[in-house]
C-alpha cells in the first residue's frame, strides 16, 4: 500500500510537471509573439528616411570635384562630361552620373546626398549653420542626367536644414552639369562646375547667403535594386561582335539564322550560352566601341542589363531590368528594352524589346545611313537612333572557385593577397576574386615639398610645395619646414614710425621688434640724437655754466646745450665786484686809494675794495697810527718849532710853528723840578720863569693827567666812530655787490623761463 501511495504521488507530480511544461511553452510562445509584434510596432514608428542617414554605408560616390586652385590634376568639367575617371573615385574630377538610373529605388525615387567637404572652414562664404552642417540629403523622382530642361519632380527633403534647396536639375551646359537654382540662371549647389566663381565653387545657398567651397561630392543611395558592376573585367565573356565596315552579317539560309560565325568583322558564339548563375538570368553588356570616336552623347558607350529570356530564340523579352543604362536607359518608347531575335530584313538581334522598332541592332543584314556606312544603333532620350559601325555583346560568366576572403584565384590556385606596408607602399589597384592587390611605393615628397597628408594603406602621400615667405620686410619664417610640415610664415610686425622705431630689424627668420620712441625732450633738456626708423630720440639735461668760473656765451636750443667760456679774472689792481652769472661775465672794479683826509682802515681783498676812514684829531701826546691815536713814546725835538707843552716819559711834547702858537693861552709844565710857563701863540720869554711852590706844581700835574685821561676817552670815541664808518662803508659795498648778483640771477631766470 505504501508503495502504491508513493507511485500515485509520483504520477500526480509528473502530471503537474507536464502541465507546467505545457504552460511554459504557451507563455514562451506568447512572449515570442509579443516580441515580434513589439518589433513590428517599433519598426513601424521609424521613419522610412532613417535608413538614409549620413553615416550609412550604402551611399556610393557618383561625382567628386576639387577646385583647380587646390593643385594636382584638378580641372573643371566639360559640357556633358557625365563619366570621367570612372575607375578612380579618388580623382580630383570623378563622375559616373550617367548611372544614376541604377540607383532608383522601389518607390521610383533616387536618394541623394550632397557633401561640401571643408566648407565650414573656407573663407568667403557665410559659414555653416549652428550644427556646422555641410551636407544635404533628399530624394527626387526626376533624374537630372536624363531629364534636361524638365526641372525637378517628386522632391522630398530628408536633411535639408536651412538650405534653400529643392532638388537638382540639369544645368543644360551653362555653368555646371547640375545645380539647385531651379529654373534660374544662377548655379548654386553646383555639381560638376564648368567655370570658376571667385576662385571657388558656389556650393550652397542658405537663408543667410551663399556658401563658397573648394570641394563637392554627390552620393547616391544603393538599395537592393541597385546594380553593382562586377569587379573583374575578365569575368565578361565576349559572345558577339560585328564590324559592318567588313561586311554585313551573313544572311539566314535554309538552316536558319547564322548564330555561329567566325570571320573577319563578324564573330558569334552566343548560341547555347548559359545563364550568369544569378537566378537563371543572363547579364549582358552591350558596347559600341566607336561611338565615342564620333558621337558620344552624355559620355558613355555601353549598356548593362539583365533578362531571363534567351535572345537567340525567345521572341518575347522577359525578366528585363536595366542595370546600368545611362542615357540609353531612359523611360520612353525608344529606350533599350532587352534583346530578342531581330526582324528578317533588319538583323540577327535588336534591343527594341517587344516594340519592334528595329533599334539597337546586332548583326545587321543591310547598311543604312549616309553612303551606306552604318547600321541602326542606340537611341538617346527618345530621340532618333544613332548610326554606328561596330557593336559588341558580352555576357557575365563568373568563375566558380572556393578561395578564402583574403585570397584570389590566379587561374590555377588560390593565392593570398599582397599586403601593402603602411608608410612605404599603398594600394594602387584593389584586389578582386581574380586579381591580386597591387601596391606602389609612396611618394617620399622630397625636394621642395613636404608630406601634407600621410599615406594610408590605400592612398599615397599627398605632397605639397613648401611655401615661400614673402620679402623679409613683409613676412618672416616662424617655423622651418620639416618632412611633414610646411614652412610657417608670419606677417612682420609693422612699426608706426610716427611714434615707434625698430630696435631689432626684420630678417627672413626673425620678427621686427618695435619700441615706442622717447617723448620729446623736456624744457630742461635738449635733443642730442633725432629719432630715425632704426634709432630712438636721445635727450640730455641742459647743464648750466659754473657761476664762479664760467660765463654763458650761447643759450641752449632744442638740439644743443649751453655754450660756456671761462669767466674773466680780476687783475692785481682790481677786486671782484660781481661773479659771472648766466651770460653776465665777471665784473671787476679798480681798488681805490684812500683820498686825503682819510686813511686805510682795511686793505683791499680779492672780493672787496679798500676801506678808508676819515682821519680824526688826536689829543696832545698822541699820534694817529692806522686810524688809531696812540700815545707817543719818544719826546720829539721841536727844533725851530715852539714846544707848547712839556715832555717826560709819559707825556709827549707837542710842537707847533711860532706863527701857530696861541698868544693868550699859556701852558705850565714841569721841567726837572721847575715849572715852565709857555704860550701857545709864541714864546713869551726865552727864559723860563721858575715858580716856587710845590703845591702849584702838583696841581698842574694833576690837571695834566686828567687831560690825558680825557684824551684817551676822546681817542677811544674817535676810534669807535672810525670803525663804525668803516663798517658802514663795507656794508654798503656788500649791498651793492648783492644787488648786482641778484639782478644777474633774475635776468638768468627770465631767460630760462622765457
């Protein structure tokens, strides 16, 4: 029972497990369904134009142009030059716009992208918009290559921003291949410029004005319908060719048309060809070898197309699609529409499709045209057919082999691609399934050139000539050229010689250095050096002449200092009254002799005159010496004169002439103990009278002493008066000298300030 219960539990668990598993599957399916629905809903919200983003890898370059001023092989386009350098998209002038019809999408539109490389940095235009946009993306139904003079149909802007653009039209051979100035002689948005515009290309027109540039690139969007030509020409197999100059195609006989022919000017192996291994379709290339020798409309001579019908037996063309038709693939009744067997009286085959208009003839049975030269060839844009003489037909027959991605088939084995070495070699021919990569040595840019853009694995070094600086007066070399950089030239600084001078002159490798010229000299200065283009102004302080030793002979000027000469020197009999000051020379005065009645109080010096003082009378017994009364020390003999007083060791005798002796005045002197009476106006008696009496003698002696003291006082007063007079005289002289000196200084100051 226990085991039965356990088994029952296990069965129950298994049942639940099965149910849980079923539920999980259901939930998973629901989630998967929801995810798909969510994805569909998400995709449905994405704009159909989002796949045409600028960065998409599906854009293919169909035209490129560099302005000739960029150098190299740049040239302007020629009228109707719709295919040029078709095998070199890197060329400065490249175009395959005759294949624009190949890029028509399922919505019957061609999607374009117009790029203006470097436009945002080119001077002369209005620049770019806020996003530095230099490109436009749009679609249009009209093909500017095929539709000449029809304007633009079906324009839709995708990324147009503020550009005044509404599509590309054919410029009709005026100034460029295409332009965006619709129905107007202007040619903004020039694609394939044929003439110059202010040394630029008029690349775009914005709301702010025109934009000028040096490069233009037109891209077309390759969709799933777009035909991409095979990489290898040797995968094209020649199956038919006819040169009518060698004769018409052999006519049909009882065995039918001549499909297998091998004779001069007529060869065919088309009968029994197999498909091109692409959905059981035939891919053909129809070529008119001599078309461009005489008449090359719109720049091409071939058509590439596909069809499922066999052109050797199927009367009705099926599965036809133009892959690369150019001007031959226009949408009109005369356009190429696939190969089918030709009319019995026309040719072996023709390309009029099912319309039977007998154009694009292959294997003509008869000659037509002027002098029977030709047969019916292609038509262009619904026009009449072009008479031609030669035609070839190729079928694409890709080889089948199994080589790796980095290998090619050399006809026998798979070989690895040659690898270019960065900086040494670069790819000059891209590898393919049947051909190796070709590498060439990079240009070292030696001589007078430098590497402007270094080589990559697929591009050579871009060499540019080393710039030459202009004359050293205008430019100098800021940095010398190197292997990878140009010489850098910089404008020379320009001095304003009105207030600057060159302290360092300009050279080919160094800049001119300018300094501000020193301001004009101040009033107390003079200019010793006038400023020039290469030197400064030099000012010197005006030096005054030495007031003691020099005299100014010429005042200072704007360009010269004061001229000084030695001042005059006073002679030995002269004294300096006034020193030399300014232009006033030394003034000397004669030293004076003291006149009578005066005496020399002070002798003359170099700077002062003799000081004379009036003579003063001295008392009896005193003599005038140097303006001072001094007591006589020796009693002189009167001789014939009359002695008016006595003479002892302390009192000098005074002598006068007899006629001057007073008559009324008598002097009494003591002589050897005797009193002697005398008269000032003469001698009263030759014999002195001796008067006895000692008291009288003493009285007289006392009087005499008093008189002597009084004389001393008088002498002192006289001396003081003489000295005062001398001082006054000396002060007067100094005052005169100071006044003279001050007058000279004032005059000098007036001259300096004048």
